[in-house]
């Protein structure tokens, strides 16, 4: 079993994190539908070799 590395929080590096609650309204929205559509076209053309 590997030893897990303990991660330090942002405060350990002197960074203060402020959460902006006004951004929550965008959490489940697709902000770039045209780019998502283009990405889906590219992915649908890919074939997986077995």
C-alpha cells in the first residue's frame, strides 16, 4: 500500500479563497453549446481499434 501524500490547503501557501455564490446559477448550464456540438461531431467520427 502506498503512502498518500498530504495535500496542503491554499491557506498554507498564503492564498485566500473566496467562493462567489453568484456563479452557482451557471453550474449546470452549457455555456458553449456550439463548441459542444462540434466536439460531439469529432468524437462520433473516432473509431476504437481492438
